[in-house]
């Protein structure tokens, strides 16, 4: 069932803002990889490069009251929902000023005040939490929605399929956003899944469609229609956004980076780059003046530089705080230390 | 005369009073609406299907649903009809709910209650319906309580719902129809406080849930032979009243841990090592454990019974310690 109406695109200023956000997502990730290589980030980082149009397009249809749940590849969702790159880098660098005070790292960054329930290290696991949030909105009579993001690999995870059913029977204001980048780590989707993903979702009773995930305008239009329907009590939807990650599944210092995916395939997707596409459209349609792009790119780089500086200058958590935040309410001996 | 209720009716009263007191309380589970005689009786009629929500057979999804509701200002209760069903939802319990508060750096509290009904062996229910899996949740850091009386069932249910962290309440199968005194007004029984259920001065038996009653029966039996047993009920297993445990061991100098979970890495193992570490010089004899055997609960009655911690084995252990 396709959306009944196709929302108009917002004004030029807003679309220029999308360009800026997408550029911010990309530069954030490219710099994060450098920080991994330089040893500033300990552990692994899953780059979102190539998929920027999905997070930016979908979150453009949301307000700060709406909730998103994210994935192991979560930086893009958080930035698109309004996350602060400085506090994000601080988290990646394990600093006390990070979103999670250095307790979560790349795979768990969250900003509950912005409705960001957090990245998640377990595939598909965030989706049911979005449903719980959506139910509380409904119970309180609030017009907000929840958007679980997940990848094509999650389409074979039981809890996600359970969540499709639950959202449908409870008529929850939820928009499931499937980022189909074609691979679960290195396994092509076709080897693990038969049929179209959006058709599988439709079989659960979700209003489901597939859109070009390399086109921020297409993602926005589909998301805005689904969000409007959900806010009006029209129930849950499913958007399959087809895109490509330019990078490997993840990066860690010292781990070889050999990409076995076909070169022609990679070149083809890179040729459809979402950022270049929107920039071209804005130019072609005369929606931004000459030189605007270079100016924005400089602004983004300056913001990134400032954010990294903030993170590097922040202190690491005190070892004495190791037991903090396990519980809201502690008791004598709880949590137990491991040495007394 | 004080009012008496069954254990299950005490849970029911706690739920009704908690729903009435706080509009953010909701409940999810399987077959929780439209029931006449159970812990959820009358809840949907009184508080509506939006707060008392029947769920499909999707334990992972409804457990995660509760986590999301808790992050959004709700105070959800998740009912597991059978204790072994927690294994179906383990990712959502252990990887998500238990870990989120720390991973979020304390951004939000996670007030979720897991009500685990009919815990333990109910007789002839075989391997997948007879577990008492509290050590799994305790190992994951989930606060865990096992009320042994109707009065505590009500008080701990209310306390668990009010607590700003995930709390698992195990309601033992063997206690649900038992009656006891229950005050009518709402009250919370504090977590982390053990109770001496029977005073004695020669041996401490640590017992919880369904085993408290059995330990008291054994204590009465051996009392005829002049053996004085103190029965100490931890009530709350995590947090554990370590001071109360040390106090009773200091008083008696002998300890039997009587526990209805598996032996290896079970609750009795934890209590024994705590006492060995902290009370070594108070001990007059080695610590003994009477626990489940490390086997899947068998179906047929003689072997089911033989796999569980029973009165005879406790009595033998108590007598052996003073022989």
C-alpha cells in the first residue's frame, strides 16, 4: 500500500541544510577513521559513509520529540537527529564529556533528550524499544512517532519480525526504516534472504515500499508521508531504503582493509552518491548561490575540527568511577566490586 | 483477626494498588487480560487494555517493548508465565535492559519489573517448565527478589515496581495458593534486607522462596533432639543483605545453604564463598550446600523429586554438622 499523498519538498534553505547534514555525517566518519588509525579511538567503528541520505532524509521528517533507535552503524542516525558531533567524538574517544560519559562508545551513543535511544550492538534489538516508546506516546495522547533503523541483515532476526507484527496489531505510530546496503558484513543479501524485503514487511500488514536510499529527497518524501500517517493514527509503515556502504563493515587499528566486493559494483554505487546528487540538484534548480557549497564544506570541516579538539581536550573517566551508573539505586555491596 | 490472602491474591492486590497509584504503570504479558483467578485478575477491567496489554507469543519483542516504555516515562511490568521463558527473551533482558543504564552513562533510569510466575518445579512439568533461573539474572546484574510469604509478595511487588532499576520477582509455584496475613494498605518491603524466619543458635540454614517453609519444618523436627536451627531468608538475593548473613553466621558458627537452583555457579555457591571470605573465623564447621542436582529436571516423580533440594537431605546435613 503506497502512501496516499506525496508531501512537497521543503524550501531551499531546508534542503541546503540537508546537504550540510549529509556532508557533516560523511566528514564525521572520515575523521573517525583517521582517529582510529591515530590511536585516539580504541576499538572498532562502523562507518556510515554512502548511506547518509537515509538518516538525513528520514530524520528530516521528525521532531526532537520523536524517538529513533539505531544500529551498530549508528553515528549517522545520531547526527541526523541533531546529535552534537563534539559530544559524539568525546564518546568515541572514551571521555567523561561524551554522550554516555565514556561508558558506551561508538556502538551505544545515545541522547535521550533528543529522542535518540541509542546505537545498539545487537542486530535488530533496538526495534521493540521503539515500539514501547510509541505506545507511551499513544497512551499519553501525544502525536509523536518512533523510527527504528536497522539493516538488511536484521530482516532475518526474530525480534524484528516479532516487532513488525506487534506494531501492526497495536496500530503503533512506528516507521521501520530498513537500510538495505546489500551486505550483512560480507554476506550478500541474496544469499541469505529470498524475495523483496519490503514485500516481506507488507505480508505482516505494514504499509511498505522501497525507495532509492541514495536520494535524500525520495527518502524524505516517503518518510514524511509515513510519519504524517502515523501521527494521524494511521498505523505503522516500513521503508526499504536501498543504498550502499562505501567502506568495509567496520574498521579497527591494524586490521587489514581489503574489500572483496566487485569493483564495478562499488564504482556504480559511488557514481550515484547522494551528496553529489543533491548538490547537483540544488545547482541545477538554482536553489543555492555560486560558492555556497564551498562555504558549507568549510563550515562543516571547522565544526568537525572543533568537535575533535573538544574531545581530545576532555578528561577520561576516573578509574574510581568504575561502578557508577550500573544502577539508579545502589545498596551496600551492590554493585559488587571485583576485588573486595 | 488479621486478614489473610493467598500469595497470588497478594500479588494481585499489589498490582491493583500500583496501577491505581501511578498512571505510568503498564503491564505486558501473555493471557493477562480476561482472567478470573490469577495475579492479573480484574486489572484490564479496572485500568483498560492500553495499560494491561495482552501480547503475542513474542517474548523478546514484548520484553524490549517494556524497555522502550521505561525509557519513555513508563513503569512497565513484564509477566513471564513460565520461568523458563526468560531464556527466550535473554538478549532483551541481559544485553539490553541490564546493560543499558550503565552504557547510557546514567542518562535515564530503567524502572522495569519482571514478574516470573510459577518459578521452580511444580511437579511433573519436566525440563522446560521447572527451572528456577534466578542465578542467570543475578549474574547479569538484574536485581532479584523471591518473596516467601503472601505479605512479602505484596510488599516486594510494590517495591519492585517503584524501584528505578530492572527488578525480577520470582513467584514460586509451590507458594501461589498458600495463605498468610497481608495488610490492606499499600506498603513496600525493602530490597536488600534479610529476615530471620526462625531463631536458633547452633546452625544457620539460608533458604528462600518455597524452601523457607521446608527449612522451618526441618528445624522443628530436629528441635526435638535439642538441635537449634536459625532459618535466615535473604528475601532479596540481589542486592543481598551481606551484613545480615554475616550476623547469623557469627551467631551460630555453622551454615547450610538450602537453595532451589543448580549447584554450579548457583546462589548457594555465592553465599558459601561470601561466608568463607568474610566469616571464616566464625565458622566451627565446613559450609554445606543442599541444592538442585546439576541435571535437567526429569519428568517422572521419583527422579524429579530426587533432583531437587528436599527436607530429608537438609535434615541429614543439619544433623551431620552437629554429629
